[in-house]
C-alpha cells in the first residue's frame, strides 16, 4: 500500500463512522414521525369507529372544516420552511373537496414531504463533509497543503448534487423514495379501512412499511452516494497533472469481487464514468482508485517544467506503486483474496429462516466461485453482477433442506431472467470466522421456477 491508498483507507473509515452517526439520527427521527402517524390513526379510530373498527361509510363524508384548516396550515408551514420544495405539495384548492379518508391520506403525504426534506438536509450535509475531507486529503497528497479546498469548498461540494446514475441526483432519488412510500402508506390505509382492519392490525402493517422502506432506501443511498462523492472529490486535485487511474478494490483485506476484473485495466481520468469504470460500480460498492503513471521519471521532469515548485518527487513518492503491484501483492497472499464481499441483506427479510442472524454482510469464497463455474458453466461470468440485487431483494425465499439456509428465487425485472441462489446465514452458534455466504447460484427457466414454488414451502414473498 502506498501513501495514497493508506489515506483512502482512513477516509473510508471516517466516512463509515459518520454514516453510523447519520443513520442513528435518521432512525430515531423516523421513529418519532411514526409515532405522530400512529396518533393520527388512533384519533380516526376514536372519531369514526366503533369497537376498534372504522365505519368505512363515515370516511367518505366530507372532511370537517376544522381538519381542512389544519391541513392548510400544515401546508403553509411547510412552504415557509422549505420554499424550494413547495412545488412538490398537492394544490391547495383541492383540500376543500376532500372527504375524511382523503384528508388523512393528504396529511400522510404532507408528513412524508417533511420527512423527505429533513432526510435531504441531513444527507446533503453528510456528503458535503465527505467531499471536503476527501478533496483536501487528495490535495495534500499533491503537496498543496491540508486545507486546500477550505476557502473554495464549492469546487468539491458540487459533486454532492450531481446526477450520475440514471440521470438522477441523490435529491431526486430521495423524492422518488418519498413519493413511493407515501403511495404505499395511503394504499395500506385505504385497504385496511375497507377490510375493516382493527387499529392494532393497521398500525402494525404501517409500522412495517414505514420502518422498513424509509430506512432501507435511505441507508443504501447514503452508502452508494458516499462512495460516489468520495471518489469524485478525491479525483479533483489529480485531474490536471495525471492521465490515468486504476480501480482499487482492496478494503480491509476484503476484495470487491464485482470490481475485480475492472481493476486489472487502466482508464483515462477524463473517461471516468461512475457506475461503468469508476466508483461506485454497483450498490454497496466502496472501491477507490490509484493514480497510474507509465514512467515516473518522465512525469517528475514534466511536472517540474510546468510548475517548478520542487514538489514533483514527493508527490510521486506518495502515489507511486499503488495499483498493479498492490493487486499483485494481494493475489500472492491467499488469505486476502479468498473472500469477497458481494452485498448486504435486510435481516428482516431473512428472519423467516432464523431470528439469529449475526451480520448483514454477505460474502462469497473463491472455493464457491469455482464450484459455480464448474456446475453451471458461464452463469457466474455472465450473471455475478446480479448477486447483490438477488440477495437484497429476493422475490421468494423457499424452504431449504439445510438449517440456517435460504433458497432465493429472483426474477431480474428488466431482463426477465430468473435465478436461484442458496444463501447460508451466519448465526450466533457458528464459528467466528463464518460469514453469510453465497453457496451457489444459477440461471433457471420458467419450468424450474414454477416447480420450485409449487413443491417447496414458501417462507417469504416480496410484497
Ligand atoms: Zn466495487
């Protein structure tokens, strides 16, 4: 590891510490907001229900004037506090036509907007902090001093709002998640009332939805956007004086397997493209990069000719011998490449197998990769990039004939391709060195899909 790689490692550790703190803050904020929603639902049951069941008919009556006034007030407060998001609110006039059910749904939508606005602010501040820290660290590696960007933070902070994946920036992603959750909650409520669900049952469903969706979406966004911002901000100081970089997959002795092939190649800095040849390459990717120079002596000479500041040799020393050699070192050290992180799971989904899951990190070993390659020729090479999505969002989990093991069925929607994956979960009683591990996976056809669902017990089904 050279100076720059050690520095990136430190940056990632600081980033992860900040992420833990941010997630704690958001999580307790979501809890508070859910309690507000719970109180509102309770009030509805009290007002319009008998024996813990709502009389659906009464929900279709006009919303009382007082409630309309409260809604308008809620909207005014929001517009004043967040003028930049005021356009996301439904139109004011429509409030006067609402029935009681719609009034509640309207208010839920407003609450989700408020939650979205707070989430926006928290994540933006977090990412800006990372951008500045990363940019300064890279500038320091160039010999520019450790607070290079502090006077001009916008140069590195600009990446925080950039649209890099599917033309959407993080802010748009948050609003899309907000919209989605508001929609789910409103459907849950309407259907629950129509079915005659008790207050307890309805609130239980909403809590599931609220807790799971808001946290899961936010956590994933925080992680992947953090990698994006860190990679772009740290690249800035190098752009002017360097031509090439290489992806660096080593972190904590675990290698990001999805990115391993890419890390064998060098790319031009100006051709870098997050999601294609520059981090993040996939959700939960935390890869970094090294600066690559064919002939360092020539580079030192050129640099001194251009800048003449006597820094070239030191800068070269900090960046040299990173990429390829570092990768070769790793490959020669069996311990370190034996295990590859492939993604994270939501323990809530897998609790149908065991309540006792120790970690959310999932790995695959070289031995298992070899197994898959032998048993299911080409499946690994063609489809391994789907593994994170398969384990993160399974369509079905069906019974396995081994304990603590999940058999996952997943259809990748865009392509209509179907997969079966066997995941061994790590439980408390397992040896420390065990991890949640992908045992095998393969491409399956429609018939196998149907038979598996027909013949095996279904333990989990995606909603
Ligand atoms: Zn990666």
